[in-house]
C-alpha cells in the first residue's frame, strides 16, 4: 500500500487541537505503534510542564518535570540511571599528570603540557652547628695573619694556615658538622713576624694545595692532600725581600698563576714548570703605592681577566687586567672605591660571590681600611663590587661603609690589626641579598645589588665557648662550604672551629602564570584526571565562609593573602569553594 505523506501531514494538522495538543488516535494509526505513545504523552504535557522554563525528562518511571534552575546554572547529567540536575557552570578539562596528585590539590601546567603539583624546598635557618677545637699545635698563634680555603673538588674539606711560622693543616667536615683534623705541618717558607699568607686549592688538579708566604718569607709550597694527610710536593722562591704575597690560580689552565709584589708594585703572570720551579711569563706594573698591599684575583669562571685592587694617590682603586694571547697583561680603566681619597690600602679580607657570572656581573666583597675616613692601620671598611668580562672588562662598586664602627646588639666591631689579612667574608650561596662578615662578632649584612645595609642581629659571638676578641687570638675566619649553605667559622688562639648555616627561605614552584585549577580526583603519574578551573568544588575543610582564598607557596589553600600567593576562589561554606581561576 502506498501512503501519501502529503495526506498524512494534512490530516495531522487538522486533527491536532491547537490549544491542548490532543488528537484523535485514528488519525495517527497511519504512523503505526509509535504514534500511540506520542498520543499518550501529548495528552499530558500541560499537566507535567506547569511553569515557564520547565524541562521535561524521563525519570525511573516515566516523563517528569525539572523546574527551571537559577539564572546562570547549567543542566548537568548524573550519568546513566540518574536524573539530570541544575548546577553552577563548571570549567573542567582533562590533563595527564606529571606527578602523583591528590584530590583538591592545586595543579600547574609544566613545559610538556602535563599537570604537576606545587613543590617547595625546606627552609634553612641561620644557626650554629657542632664545633671542634683546633689541635694543640694550632693554638697560640696570636698576632699573625690567618687564611683558609675550601677544596673545590670536595667542599667538606678545607685547609688553614696561620702564624709567622706558616703552619698548614687540613680539616674534614662530617655530616653532623664536627671537624676532624690532620697534622699541622710547616711550609717550606715562613712568613716571618706579622707575616701574610695566601692559601689556594688547585681548581684544575684535585687534591693539590698551594700556599704562598709573603713579608720576609717569599715562596710557594705545594702539597698533595689525601683525606687530611698532606704530602709536600715541593717549594720554590718567588722573590726576595719585602712583599705581601698574593696568589691566584687560573681556574681552567693547569699550572698558571699570578703573584703580586708589594715592594716592587708588580703583578707576575707565571707558569709552573716543576714542583720546584716556575717561569715568569710577563711582569706588569700595577700603579699602586709601594707602601701598601694590593690584591690580584683571576675571574673565577674563565680566567680570561684579572681583578686588581690597590691604593694610589687619589684613593683606593679597582681595575681589570686582560690576559692576552702572548701572556702579557693589559690594564683597564681605574675605578675609585670609597670617598676617603687616601692612598693608604691595607687589605683585611676578600671573597668572590659563589655561583657568579662575569658576563652579567661577578660580585666580590672587600674589607680594607681607608675607604670612608682617615687612614688608619686598624680601620676596616667594607664594600661590594662587580666585574664583567665584556670588552676590556669593567668594574662597578657600591657605597662603602665603616665596619669598624658597626654596633650590633651592644657589640661594636673591633678594628683589625695593621697586617691582618684573613678569610672573613662569606656570601650566601642561596641568594643575592646577604653576606656574612666576621671580626670580633659574626654579622650578616643585607645586599641590594652592590649596596650594603649593616646587620641588626648577631649570627655568632662565641666560638668554642670563647668570646672573639683581640685578647684571645685573632679573628674568625669564614669560608663557604659549597652550595649546601654551610660556612665554616674558625678562630685563632684559644678558640676552635664551628659550622654555621646561611639562612635560606623556602623556595616554591608556585607560579601565577601556570596555575590551572584543582585536580578533582587522586591520581598517579601518567593518569588522565579532570582539572576544575571554575564552579563549585567541595571536599575542603576549615574554610572561612565568604572570604577570598589563596594558594600559598607550600600549596595549602587559606584566606591569607601575601605577595607570593595566588587567588583561587571564594568559600561558599566551610567545605566548598566557588573556584575562580
């Protein structure tokens, strides 16, 4: 039988009641059995849908009404076998997890497009650790210069030299901060009364220690070190007569070194020929006043340039020397340090900042007299500068301040003896904002670039139970023990050795630009999980109702707002957040 669709359509239009939607069953028989159910539903639509905005759905038994939801809500499926509901609009996307995560944990996107949790390193508080006294042979070396150096191939190992008879000893730091000592040995050249030393571990040849004695002694001794045991490799004279004894080793070329000579106002660029001899490759006049000390240090990263610090008419000066292909040195432009204008220059301490970069600016610290006031042997002024390797090299310096008159907690920093040159400056390896100085107390200065703020609290006042003062020896030596954040404090005389820790704030991976939302369910690395970035999310506890909430550096969500926190939503109740990311 052929059915005309035109006839069926016309008959339906005629039979349908425009008001009630009812029709006669006989008119729908042409459509078969399915038409009977339409007739049944049609006859009850007005009784089910009673209000404008109602939605018809099928519940467990038949057609049912879902009343209109609130403005802005969306229809949410409950899945198979469940009724739909109105709810807040929620933004949810699926992501692969780059690490294990728990439900309601804040998620950040990583460089691969995966989601990872926020991590935070542990904080380190400035503190004193255990201490170990010097061996008996190292005591009673009062009135003489001391120097310390950390082995770059093993930052738990250090060496100390002190006294006019130039005794050298190696110490090893244990995990608990205690120090084990080797035997103290006398170098081949003594420094003489009131002498000066420089002690340097070889940056190229592991376990080799260099010591230079200045003043009336004038030579270099080299040692091979195993554990804390020293074996003398050889000694050789570097000059005769009166000189100050600076030594610096090239950071990448084996056997290359520079020495300075106070009496002749020179810097020599040298090459080690054997354990007992060397060759002077070039000699350059520094321009310093011969009555004063001076410092020559290779740039620590590549050794292509040398930093020179010295006194001259017009004030204390800094300049860079280029190391040329023919081994000659070319001196750069002088920069005046401080405002005293005196040529008097007696260096008290020098240190490079760890993890520096001479491309962007490698910082250094200098403790010396005569930068901020009248010349005096025992005065100590502190200044921070930086060097760059671009072009012929440049030097920039901050504002010097008088360390000798700094008072912290009722303690005024003591001046340093006229011939005192020690390791007493330790930059923080964790940040660019602190440097520790030691004289009769140990204090941490705050840095803003090259500008210094004097400390307000003491890091330490005693070593091995002894107050640090001129009466019981010299001054505390400070050296960084690598990137662990520890530094070593040593005191000559009746003191000992202690380990300190630089303060380190916790470091978080939280980034406002990378926060994606909350992971809604616990998952493991490699799982795909939903991340919600808007709408209501429950499962929290202790929320402040009606308050804005923020994810903190440690990944917790609280109502506390700080500069580093990121806004994530508003608490609807104590367990639910209206997420806004």
